[in-house]
C-alpha cells in the first residue's frame, strides 16, 4: 500500500457511496465494505413490497456503481467491531487497518424496548424485508381465496401498518392500490373492500414534521383509498395475529412495523455514548470529537440543523454529508484548505400516495396530487443509479398505474416463511382468543 493513506468506508448506502464517488482526486487507497454486494434505493421499497417494482429496479451492484479505478477496492463483508486504539476494523472475514475511517452503516427498526415484537411483525428496511412482505401479501390472498371460513378470510385479509411516518404512509397507500388492482382483477372470490388496511399512529396526526395541511390532504387521500386511520393511538401490544391499540384488539394476519428507527450499533463499537436513536454526535466537520481520523455520517450521525433540531434520516442528508466528508479527507491528504463547517441544504420532502398522487413539502412551494407525484417521480428517477433502472421503473409505473395492472406476483418459495400463514393456518394464540 506504500505511503498512500488508506481510507476505509463502512457501508455502501447513500452516505458511503457518495464518499467513494467523490474521493477520486487523491492518492489515497480506498476500500468500501458492505455486507451486501448491492446499493439499495430504500425510498422505493414500498413499491417492491406492493408488487409494483422488482428487486433489480431498486438495487444495483456496488461494483457496478463504483467503476473500477486505481486504488479502489470493494469488499462484501460484515462489520463486527472497531478498534480505534489500533485503527482497525474487524469484519466477519478479515481485519483492515485505516488512516481514515468513514462510518455510514444506516439504521434498523426500533421496537421501543419490545424486541419480542420484531418476530411478530414485518419491517421494511431491506430488500429481504420487502420481498418477504410481498410474499406474505400474495400468500394471504391465495389462502383467503381458497378458504370458506369467513373469520379466517377476514383475518388473512387484514393488514395493520404501525407508524404513520413517510414509510408507513407510502406503504399503506401502495397496499391499498394493490388490493384495488390485483384483487379486483384477479381474485373473483375476494372483493377489494374485503381487504382491510389499518394505519395506527401514536401521534394525533400523520407525517409529523411535514406541513400540516399537506399531511391532512394525505390523510384524506388514504381514507378515500379505504385505509382506516387510527390516530392518537399508541400500540400497546403486538400479538401473534394482530395488535392491541387504544384498548382495541385488531386482528390481522400481517402486521408491518414502520414506527421507529435506530442507528446501527456503532456507538458501542466506537466506544462513545449513543445519542437519541443510538446516533453518534459528531463535530462540525462530521468527525468524532477528539478523533479526527473517524467520520460518522448518514443515519448514524447526530447533527443539529439550523432550526436547532437533529437532521432527519433522509437520503439527501446522507448524500450531502458524504460529499462533505470526501472534501474534508481530500483536503487533509492533499494539505489544502479545509471546507467550512457542514451545513445541510434542505430541499424539502416528498411522500408518494400511490397511483399518481403525492405531497411535496418544499421550502417555497407546497404541492399535492398529480403535480406532486410527477415531481416525486422525476426526483426519484433522477436519483436511481442507471438508465436501465429508470427505463424499467417508468415501464412498471405505467403498467401498474395507467393500465391498472399489478406487477409480477410470483410466489417463488414458501421457504423461510415459518409464519403459520405459509400453511394457511391461524396461529394457535388467535384460535384460543377467537
Ligand atoms: C422504507 C423507507 C423509505 C424511505 N423513504 C425515503 C424518502 O422517500 N426520502 C428520503 O430522503 N429518505 C427516505 N428514507 C431514508 C433513507 O433511505 C435513509 O435516510 C438513507 O438510506 C440513509 O443513508 P445511509 O447511507 O446512512 O444508510 P443506508 O442507505 O441504509 O446504508 C447503510 C449501508 O450499510 C450496510 N450495513 C449495515 N450494517 C452493516 C454491517 N454491520 N456491516 C457491513 N455493512 C453494513 C447496509 O447494507 C447498507 O448498504 C427511507 C427509508 C426507508 C427504510
């Protein structure tokens, strides 16, 4: 490796990938490590779960993302620990030493101290999660179509989404569209109204943090699609076959957890105190206080915005931070002037509401309906990594939304579906309570 400094980037998400893309004009050796061999475009995961898009539409191999170049290595491995004293990272299959370390390992679901709820719910964080949820949705419909027991059918066709932030709202809208298109077109024995989607939220409104009037518009559109909104209703328990919320026992074969996130367990690895959401507080240049060789970015970093609140977990935040850290590292290596302190440029937030509808909360503009969807679609298409993906996504949107035809609904395997649903049976706990 000679005297070239070694930069190790942990995670090929929005943050890590941006560092790697920008760190090209230096003599540094760069190693990017991710536990997957692909970069995932999380903002479209709900469309994979609802059978609008396919896995390859929203994920791309990291090696293809980062064209081969002198000094660049891409590795697939899982981070197991970080030793700052010896400046090394322990992975499942190797140990690497670093001169600069960038940590961008993203976030996971948080169950507010009820880890037992993880096994009873579906989440929407990874390609695996979304594919598993899609299989569950399709199995529920197949089993309901084959059943003559009205109570069992009702249970199979009931879905609860916990958490009305952007992910929960987008997913509820996509599921509602799916039930209207796929069910109406192809399951003669099921009426689309038989599919019950309940969105449960502890706060008195949906999409906290977004413009209130836009959020009201989103709530109205969800209700129009048949989604039942339970606001101001914290979930008290998650059972084998449903949830208890606001004292009500809502029976549902499929419960999807979109209520909370927490950063990957990096604070322990770095030997620092975690902040809210397990995030790690960083300095103005996004390095760890007292350790200028280590940077923490994206969903892992706790950075205060100009309004005094922590920056949200958004792809735009992660990308801007990745760009900034690349500049800081290049300046340090080349001995040039350091960039000014990191400042997030807020370009707003958008939430899709299914077929040709969205809301867009931009700094100087509030959009809703089709115009907002058009903007959402253009921005997301623009952020997808390659032309092939853009083409397929546009085609799949046309097919799903214009032709009102759901995407491919192939149940590849029931393997790994240890849930009772794979056998078409209710869980014993529900039979007892029924
Ligand atoms: C369903 C959903 C919808 C969203 N919608 C939007 C949206 O509409 N707009 C928006 O701006 N943001 C959205 N977000 C948030 C956005 O995706 C995140 O803020 C962004 O991905 C954060 O980037 P990151 O690089 O910090 O983490 P990530 O993009 O999550 O990348 C982390 C990487 O680290 C890897 N990794 C994790 N642990 C390990 C380990 N131990 N070893 C090796 N590798 C590891 C992962 O495989 C992953 O590739 C959404 C998120 C979700 C889940």
